[in-house]
């Protein structure tokens, strides 16, 4: 993705990188905007509930990682990568053999992975800031924004299934 490369590039100024971050946010919103309008036409309470639930969950999982003992959740990286790999192969097998991979268990597992990503990414940002003195605001903002966006989409999907 062009914008993520530009946001993480150290050759650009911080102001320019934040501009790319805003452009990424705009285009992601532009991408899901029609779907959100359709959902609002069908049942507007889904979007309101999704925003409230996303806010509470993101704040809770960020607080868990901020107030935990010395980066005790960094082990989640291995668990997350294993789960994502299993989900990928499950989806591929579903495509090859023709069974449905859409359903509540798969959606709940993907929501669980999104929540673990919030904890892991927040702890990684804190660890890099404390030990390596890497205070890269645009990159850290992009990582947390993508976690928040992913969590919101997963919750909207879950509320649509219910």
C-alpha cells in the first residue's frame, strides 16, 4: 500500500507523513462509506452500537496493555501469527473444497485476534519508545488507527450477523 510506505518512511518530514496518514484515513472511510450508508438505511442502531462497543473495547484493551507489568503481553505476537495462519489455511481449504467459512465462530475468532492485536501493538509501541527511544508518531498512529478500524469493521460484521 502506497500510503503505509510513505507514512513509515523516515525520509519524509513528520508533517508530510501525518498528511499521508490523514489521506489513508480518508480513503479507508471512502472505501467503507457506501457499506455504512447501506447499513444505516437498514438499521441505524447497528452503527451506533458498533461505535460505542468499539470505543469501549479499544479503550479497555489499550488500558490493559498500558497498565500491565513490564511488557508482559509481548508473547502475544506468536499466538497472533499462529491464529492468523490457521485462519488463512482454514479459509483457503474452504475455498478449495467448497464449504462455507463465513459464520459466527470464524467471526468471533477474528474479533479475538483484532483485540489481541490492540494489546500487542500498544505494548510494542511502548517498548520501542522506552528501550530504543523510537518515538515515531505517524507510524504509531497508523498502527493504532488500523487496529481501531479493523476492530470497528469486525464489530459491525458481528452485529449484522446477530
